[in-house]
């Protein structure tokens, strides 16, 4: 039994849902970061849970790897078929199955993107809050435990996925979690699957928590003369308990990229981008208190955006930050990395990372969802330049090690994939071996996204 015999069997069962064309395979071998292009042997486009079960059963019989694929926006090589096999493209499973407005939840297939769900919800007065920037699929977001700009207020995918249907490595479809707001019934298998990156099962349906559209929204930007002042202002804001909807940090290099990419004219200094949700009175009070904090910490040029089009323009610039900073070095690759540290160590961590990058020969803009201690660096290197890649990886290593030394984590939202696996033993100790035992129990042949998160060699 081989990968080739698995593909033959899949063709007989699923017909045109199986593709081995060079163009399709090439698309599914790409990634948003520096990892080498890695083509799968075939791509399968399931349209139902039954299709996924059939794929898994056939692949299990032929010991053929299966790597789930959303839209390919992950940054740590999660969706690359490093052992060959099947790329399982979930894009055709893209239906919103039910919206329960009274219960504030929705049931969706994994190929639904966050933007598509919110478009579907427009008439209900509800929205799905998790916003990683990229228009990712909800299945992919759950698999990587994504978060983003609004996590400081609404939480990550961990808090916003209530239940799932998951196909296991033996082809069984199980339901984990429920639509109830809480449960004490046994092991929390739903949370186990969230962040498992397709290594324990393939998500075929999700029940997600919704939020009411706030009565009032306002946004603002504020500039600072130093990174430390900006980050300390965030720290103080969070410690005061002000309910920020978003509070994002971008350094001067990011602003330079934003200005070139979006034709803005922001001062090339560290900035905070903020947003407030609530009642008219609540938003006004939050904004006033934050304005006082920013002023006390040396912030200036407090610019407001209350009209929807102005807010959308502001967040469009921030969400496209990855492409904007890559524009600082045309044709470059970005070694992207993120860490998360306790909020009290955030300013120290960002300043140390900034100093490391400044002492290196490459550029590395820093930005992040600093309201929850999570920040990112995009280390810009020339494609194929082994020396620059080595420098970037060393900078990322120092950033990861610093986060661990501070009691944090090597990834707040990007996930493990290929890039962070080397740190799992240090971060989790014997807990990493427990993860491996869970993987062996649920996927004894190691066919589900092999080589990611845990090491079974």
C-alpha cells in the first residue's frame, strides 16, 4: 500500500474531487513564510463529512498522509505536506448551516471564512468577533487556535468555539462540545481539538459563539517617541481594567511601510491603534480614560475615527501590515514569529527584541496585539540567502527564548507547525510527551498532518 495506490482508490470513489494537476498541487505547496515549497501528491476537495470520512478511511488503509488545508494563510508551515500524501482542501465545505440568534451562536462548515460569516450575520445584529487579520477559514482558525486584534476583549478561538464535528484517523465522525454555555461532562475534547493543527482529527463542522453588534464604536491612533513608552501605556491601560476592544502596537518601521503601502502620512514613530465598543456613554468614558493614560505616558497626536469608513480604513491598513512591511524590501521573504509574555514583562521583551534587531544587518518591523502580551516580528530576508536566513532564525530564537525565560510562550497565535516544534519540550516539559501519547492514541499510523506539533520519531 502506497500513496499512489491511495490516490487511485480516491479517484475511483471521489472522481473529479481529486486533482493531481501541477497547478493545483503547486498552489497547495505554497506558504506565507520562508518554508520551502512542498507539493502534495494530490489535492482532494471534499463537499461533505461523508466525503472526509471516505478520504480518511482510504488513506488509513494505504498509510497515506492527510494534511488539511483552509486558505493557506498560516505562518508556521502548518499546511505543508512535508511527508507527501493528500492536501485536503476544505474550501467547498463553505455553508453557514444555522444561526441561532436568540442563543447567539452559529453552526458552520469549516470552509466558511470569518468575513463570509459576518456578511451572513449582517441582518441579525450579531457578529463573530475573532479577527486574525487574514480572511482565514473558521476551520483553519480553530485548528491553529487563532486570535488577533480583538482577543483582548472577546477572547481567542478557544473561547469562541463551543462545539465541533471531527473526523478521526479511523474515519469515525464524533461530536465534541455542545451548544450549552457550560458543561462539566467529562474530558473537554472540544478544547483538545482546538489548536491541534489537524494532527488529531479533521474539523468538519463548528458551533461558534456570536456577539451583539455594539451600539457605538470609535477608534483612535496615538504616537509615542519610544517603543517602551507606547508599550508601558498599554500595560497601564490593561492594569486599570479599561475594556479595550482592540489595542495594537506598531513600531516606526511598520508605519514607514504603512505609509508607502496605503499612501498614508502618519508620523514615522511608534503608534498605538485602539478601538472602543459599547454604549455611546461607555465608549466616551473609555476613550477619555485612555486619552488620559496616553497623555501621561507621553503620547501625542491622538487622532479619532468615529465614522465607519474611517475606522475601516484604519484597520484595513493594520490588517495588511504583513504585506506593507514586506514592501520595505521589495521581493523579500519574511521570517515571521510571534511570542506572548506576561503583560508586566511586555515592555522589557519588546525593547530587548528591538535592540537585537537593530544590532543585526536585517530589517525586522515589530507589531502586535499587545493588549494581551502578544507581539510579532517580521524579519525581512533576501530569498535564497542562507546567511540572512541564519541571522533571522537566530533573532527569532532569541525572541522565543526570552519569552520562555519570562514565563511566556513561544507562540501566542501563530501555532507550532514546523517553525516552533523545537521549543515544545522546553516550554511543556513532560507535558510534550503526554501530547505525543495523545497523538499515538488517536492516530497510531501518524497519517494526520505528520511532523507537526509533536515528534513521534
